[in-house]
């Protein structure tokens, strides 16, 4: 920061620290310094700073851990770039599916939770009377019917 030619704002946040249960010492405070070049009042900058984890860092975490992109498959840059692009494409298609076919309660779930609660649901494909059916547990029937209906609506445009 000493070598920067650009102006920046320094915001210091003071938070109380809970003392130990049987200590007689007074409560201390914990200070956090935030250097930012954003315009606006300090409250807006602080709100933006707290939101950045949800908007970018959690998405990067889900890409790397949820879609297996924490390690690249080989030492060739081009092959790793294709691998990473395929992972990002899978992430985007998964988010599109989540937003357009599942209700609001599912929107905050990560891909691991979707795998556990939705994709790993036991089912059986049955052909009967010239039709193809998916049999699932009764408590999952409404969920899968809703997904099917919203998928159809999304495809219709």
C-alpha cells in the first residue's frame, strides 16, 4: 500500500470479542482493516466486502470441489484449458437446471447436496403399455413431477 499511486479508503471495523466464561478481564475488541478503492459511503463498501464471499469465492469453491477442478489432469496447458472449460460448462448447466426446474428452497444448495438429495434418488425405469415411466418413492413423486413439468415449460420457451 505504501508504493501505490492510486487513492484508496481504509475502513476499520471494531467488533467485540466474547470473554472467557470465568475470566475477570474486561472484554477486548477485534479490529479488521479493509482497504478499498470503491466509491460510496463506508456502509455500502462494507456491505459489498461482506457479499464478495457469496458472489465469487463460494462459486469458485463449488467449481473446484463440486466439479473436480481442484487438480488439472495433465501438464499440457491446452488440455487443461479444455478440461476446465468443460467443468465450467457443467457448472453453468447445473445452475440453469437448478434455477429453472427446482423451487426456491433448492436454490442455495451446492452440487454435493443436489447429488445427495436429488441425483442419487433410487428409481426404476419401467416400460408399460408403450410408455416409459420412472418409478420413485411416493414422497419424491411430486418433486420429480414438478421438475418434469418445469423442464417442459422451459423447453417451450
